């Protein structure tokens, strides 16, 4: 899947919680940077300490 910079993606955490993360792009080392729209915190994938997955479009609806 090609990620779009600035797009908000639904993410399922290992706890089952669904969050909204905005993809902020990749840095010079190729690390993907995200912004949690609920907490306002930015982070890269190497700093995430739990399992998560992007949900297919529409799966988080309802």
C-alpha cells in the first residue's frame, strides 16, 4: 500500500482499540512518521512499542 502524506488512517492497536493516525511522511533514513490525532503526539514506527495494523478502507466505520 502506498501511503499518502497528510492522510489520516484508521489503525487497530494490539488491544483492539482503533485510533486515527496521520501519516506525516518518511525522513532521510526511510523511517515513517505518524501523528496520533487524539493525543497530538508525533512518532516514528521504530518508537512504537506495541503491535498495530492499518485497517482496510471502511473497516473502522460504524
